[in-house]
């Protein structure tokens, strides 16, 4: 299966996981609502902006990595089944 990335919408929920960079985890420890702050609070200071954008980038990287892993698994499965 080929996925046209120009037409794919991926929604990733911001969450902290074991691979989240340490400094984002530290920011979260110091700010109890992060990353679940109310969406109405759009007044970010520099540190909050950096933490939010870095966490979004981290989630995006995880989505791309998961997609690539699935493609490799699909290709290996097809190869093993003799479909290639």
C-alpha cells in the first residue's frame, strides 16, 4: 500500500513518553498543567513556546518513525509471503 503524504492528515496528541527529551520533562515537572494547558491560554513565554514546539516536533518524529516501521514490516511480510 502506498500512502500519498500530500493527502494524509495525521493528528498526534501531545504527551510525554519515555523518549521525550529530558528538558521537556523537566519543564513539565515545573509546570503541572503542561502539556495539557487550556487551549484558550495563547500567551506563551519563551520557555513555554520552546517546550510546546519541541514536544510537537517530538510527536511528529514518532509518527514518521511509526509509519516507516510499518512500511518495513509490510515489505518484510510481503517478501516472506512471496508476494514480491
